[in-house]
């Protein structure tokens, strides 16, 4: 599913070049549930964003679903991302002026009837049917994250990338969200979760630890 | 989701930002429209005043008794009507309006009446016809009756009056002239009617040219030349039996006034554009900064630059369209409200100019997009990976 070869992700801070990811090689197979752990600044999010085709690496190759994603043009990469990758973020990043239903529909590649049915089904599965007309400000943090999960799943992507999805949640809601991600994993999708804590380990098939941009 | 729906929902959500942006563009459009509407009225007002004071150029028959001319306002002699054609056909004179008149004071119904025969205005051969003539355009067989004559003879529109056996239909009974008492005892008619009544076929006793600043081609724009002499020399070849009176003073004042308005507009309009554009840019910057996570998540969902730009800039197309409509009517209303105090004679000319509306629409949309463009591009170029990182 994911093949990373000699990946380096560097950025400049003042006059210093910092290697967030340093010559990393990693394979993640289809259907895996992988957690990426490590202290702050270890390069977890940079790695996730690079896998997610959102951050051009300084060097190396990233293959997702058999495609060298950074060999694609920006437009092709946008289309690839929409069809193959679902994102879940710690801060949810829901659009504040849209309802729960509309926030999920925002991800839709096709704005047709079947997609609407699919959104309703997803909201039902995630226990959000009664909140579909509510705006993000009217939701609890757990509901916000479940809305973000529904949005990530709408286009039925084979890969879900989650950046600290439980970082803003209380233990109970964190458990609910991880259970949902586990359910998604059981449908055959590949899940990559960046996390600080160890609560996702119970659900993961593999744990990866990063330190100074390298596998620890 | 349809872009327009997203734009409308965001407008409702950030209504204060939208209203402030709308107000900035609306204020700009309203001030522009008011400025142009009053400029038009100012222009007409000046023309009207010019007419009341006298023309820039007056061509009268040679050997006119000037004491009679200055006393009565017209010449006691006549010259061929063909002089007008000579004037029109001359390629070396610059003017905007040209009329020929034949005037005589007569006794009519026990009163002294100045019979004034006028030809409809002539325009330069290659000149653009003006929107509003500066003199009456009277069709043969009709008359415009001065206030005092109309009052004394109880004449109103549609009545018939008879002068020396010729019947004329009253087209209008004129309002009292505040500037020239002689206008109150005039009967205006078509030149050819006056020629018939006075038995002076093909004769006139004055040609008046407005805005004939007597630029004579070949003068090279050298201001040191005596333009009056040049004009006389030029006219002498085409109007051999005529005398030329040039009102340079009035023309100069007029030119200075125009130059002043143009200078004023050249300062005010760009300043206003800059200030309002800056306001709009700041409001846009605040708005897109607030929406950076939304832009980031759209990137993550696979939205391209064009789609996100359309979403962000589409709002400013709407702002421009609404501001153009509201600003146009507000500006026209403002000009109409202020106009009568400033331009008592031509305030009626201030009315919605739909040609200006179209221009205002295009300009307001373009202005909104240009003002918002830079902040929007800054927002779009932000790295979504950084924006979406855990705050």
C-alpha cells in the first residue's frame, strides 16, 4: 500500500536546515493498522503529510497504492488524494458555516443522490443522524471527530491517515473514535495513526517509533 | 457542493465582514456615481450660464452699429444665411455648438416683442452630436413664447398666434428668465419663419458659436499668438462681410473651471480607490486568515487552486454586483438631493444614467476582485501541511 524509500523531509528555520524526516525507508502493507509514535519534533506529522501527498519531500520516493505520488502534477495529485486518501486531524478542521451533513458532503467527488444516501448511512453508523443539521459549534468534541471520520470515509478511500485523532478527546470519546477506526480497518482499509499516547496500540497491527526523523 | 451555495453560506456566517466589505465598495460606487452625475449637471449649468452671458464667438454683419448692438443685443444689419454653411464647412475651426439667428424688435399686440428666429444647432462635420442642445430646437410653424408676452396675451401650449399674417402654434410658454429680461419679451421661432415674417429671405444677423475657443489649426498651440487676431483672419476668408466678437474671458474661465475639475478628479478618484481598496484588502486578509483551516482541509480533500480561488474570489464578484446596484442608486439619489442646492437650473438633468450603471457594475466587480486578489493568493499559497498541523 505504502512504499517509502530514502525519504528526507527538511525545512529551514532561521539559517539552520532541520531534517524532520531523515533518509527513512518504510513499507506499510494493505490492510495494516499502523501507529506512528514518538516524541514531539520526531517527524511524525511530516511523515504523515508526506504520505498524504500534502508535503513535497526534499528527497526520496513515496509510492501510495502503486503510484509514485510526487511524480504526479499538482492537479493529478489533488485528484489522487481525493480518491485514495482520507484524513482525520486532531483539530477536526470542520468548516464552521456548514452543517454536519454538508461538512461530510464537502469531500464528495460527485454531488449526486447516491452520495447523499452514502452520507446519511455514514452518519447513521457513526451515531450522528440526529446531529446532521447541526453546525460544528453545536457539537461535542467527540461528535466533531466522528464527523471528521465520516468525511474521511465518504469517498471510500483505501488509506486513512489520522494525525493525533484522539489528542483533543476525553478517554471515553477517544475509545469511541478508535473503535470506529478499528471498524474501518476491519473493512480492509489501511490505517496510519500518528499518536503521542499509547491508547491506539490496542487496535494497531504494528507500531512504528520515530526519533529524530529516523525509525527508532 | 455547489460553489455558489458555499459562498452564500460563508457570507451568512461572516456577515459583519461581508457587510463591511460591501459598504466599502458601495461607498466607492455611490461617490463615483454622485460625482459623475453632478459633474454632468455642472457641465450643463456652465453651458446654461454661458448661454445667458453670451456665446464664445459672435459673428455679426459688417458695419453693425455697435451702440445699437450692445443696447439691443442684436445687429441692425443682416448677412447671408449661407455664411453658416461656410462656417460649418470650414475645417480649421474648433467648436461644439453653432447657431444662426435673425432678430428684430417689432410691435405686436400693443407690446414690444423681440422676434428671434433660430436654426436648430449645427455641429462640426466630424464632431459628436451633444446629448443636450444649448439652444431651442424649434420646428417650422411653432413658437416658444417669452414669459411676459405669454402672460400678457394669455398664451399657452397649443394656442395659435399670428404675426404679420403668419400663424404659429405655441409650443411652450417659457418660464420667467432670471438672467436676461429680454428673454421675457421674445418670441422664438424657426429661422425661416422669421425670415418670411420679416421679408428677409436667406438672411441672418448673427452666428453664435459655443465653445469655439478659436483654436486655429496651424497656430501650433503657441499661446503667445493672438488667437483673436488669428480667428478674425481665418473667418475673414469665409465670412467676408462679417464682424467677429470673441469672448475670450468667458472661454478662459470655462477652460480654467474644467481644468480645475479635472485636476480635482485626478486627485480624488485615485485616492478614493486606494483607500477603499486598502480597506477591502484588510477585510479580506482578516477573512481568509480566519478561513485558513478551511482552505487547508479543502486542499486535503483534493480541491485544486482554481476551485478554492473561485470559492474565495466568487464572494467578491457578488460584493461587486450588489455594491454596484446599491451604490448606483444611492449615488444618484445623493446627487439628486444635493443637486438642486448647487445647480438650480440644471438639477433636473440628474437622473439615473444606465450607461453609467453598466460601467459601475463592471468597475465595482473588477475593483473588488483586484483588492481581494492579493490576500486571497497569500491564503491559497499557504502550506496546507503547516495549517493543518496540530495547533
